[in-house]
């Protein structure tokens, strides 16, 4: 999860709490923003930006966000469990 995604997820959680969204809807929205970067990012980069640096950066982003999501998604689920018991 990148730094910007973490801020988006935090802002969305705050918005859900302020708007008074029901628990299930808020949990789905927040967890959805915490998901890893789509693997199609790498495929689109290969197709539309042939530079090796861009391709490596896209692949690294997908790999890193997928690995980190193994920790961040359960963390967000725990936070949501506190906010929406």
C-alpha cells in the first residue's frame, strides 16, 4: 500500500464515520481502497510505455502493494472492527 493509498483509505474511513454509513457498506468501501494495485497496471505499462524503467516501476509497484496487502488488509479489518463493532 503506497503512502497516498493509505491517506485515501484513512480519509474514506473518516468520511464513512462522519456520514454515518452503515457498517457493512463502510467496511466494503474501506477494504476496497486498501486492496493492492491491479496487476493490469504492469500490462498497460508494457503496452503503452515501452521504457524499461517504467515497466520495472509498474511491476515493482504491483509486487510491493500485493505483498504489503497481506499485512495492511487485516490491519484495516481490525480498525473497522473497532469503528463498526
